[in-house]
C-alpha cells in the first residue's frame, strides 16, 4: 500500500509552502488544530494497515489491489481532515444529508467519496452529484433514478445476505435481472458486488458466497469483478475471499458518536445503523 504520511515528512520544506505531498493539500501546521491527527487515530490507522498487509500476504494477494475506505459516518468533518492529512484518500458515508454537507465543507481535499448507505429514490440524483462511487444499488427503480445520459458514476450492487428486506440490498434471486438493468442503463458503470456479513453467520462463508455470486454475473457484466466487503470486525476474512474494497469504520476512527438527527429523513433511518 502506498500511504503517504505528511506527519512523518513534516520537517521537509513542503510545510513552508503549505503544500502536501501531492502539491494541493495543506499539511498540518501549528494553529490549525483540526489538521493534527490525534495519536489514537494515527495508531489505529497504522494497525489496520498492518492488518490488511498481513491478510493480503496470507491470501497471496498484492495489497495494492485493495482499496481501504474509511467509514466516517456520524464523525465531524475534522476527523476526515485529519485522515486526509494521514494519507487517506477514500472515505465512506451512509446518510445523504450528512455526506452532502461534508463534501461541501471539504471540497478542497483530494478525496473519493463512497456512498454506502441506503439511497432513497427521490435523493438519488443528489447522491449521484457528489458520490464518486455508490455501493448500495439494490433495486430497478433506483437504477432508473440514477441513470443519466450525461455523466457516469461507478456503482456496486448490494446483496442482502439476511432475510430482512429493511437491511437493504437485493435478494440474490433477483440479482441477475438487476445486473441486466444496470448494464442496459446509461451513466452507470457496474464495478461489482457489495455486501455486509450478517451478524450471526461465519463471515468468511458469507464472503465466499458473494464471491460465487460475482462469478455468476461475469458473463453478463465482464467488468464487474470488484468486491466491496469487509468491515472492522471481519476484513481479514473478506481479503481471503477476494475483497477489493474494504469499508472500515470503528477500527480506524474509534467509537462512533451518536448520530445527530439532521431532519426527518434521518429519523426515518434512525435506530437501524449497522
Ligand atoms: C458503518 C458501516 C461500515 C463500517 O462499519 P465498522 O464496523 O465501523 O467498520 C461498513 N459498511 C457499511 C454499509 C456501514 O454502514
């Protein structure tokens, strides 16, 4: 993995120009406290990086093929600034209003925004406007709302591995029809499949099943080879089963704050956070 830590290079002349390693981001300087990562954050990030490298080695995989998305839902924008200063490029959010506000506030940072929560049909176009990748495409009506003749957005189809429809994700029995719909729609590029391992099952078996589903759609969608799976508690198992996109929250950010109810929409989705 090629994480660049501006903290470790803070003695070089880049701090004088205010340019980060990529030339566009400010590095942490005294007085801008929200750019200085708390030591716990740095330590947890390092430890997850090491865990990913270990699991990749055990799986015989190159960890450069694995994108780590740091899930920052419910955390303030300052945490994302700190993560950015530590070299994080991919962040995940699950609530539209919160995500939209953070994207606007952090526009100057070089980040890829991954939307990983359920998308309401009437908010679909707004999510599409700021998300680089939408991980939660799970029904034909949403595909139709996201389609566009003008621009293309990357997406994953989310699989529901439980029998609770409220969890989001398409029932595996309906996957093939949904893949066809995405393939036929303008403005959506299908990267692959996404899933959350159910609580009371062995995660590796769940991830192996998603990998099999992914192989099953290969003829209909040859490009859809990616797998968004693996969270704080189960990412090593996901890496062993071929995950290309990990969505890791608490193992890096620490405990999530209580979600702030931004509006009625948040309340509708309240109490069911993964
Ligand atoms: C919150 C969330 C995560 C991250 O969960 P952690 O257990 O904190 O790593 C990953 N994926 C989805 C869909 C989530 O909602």
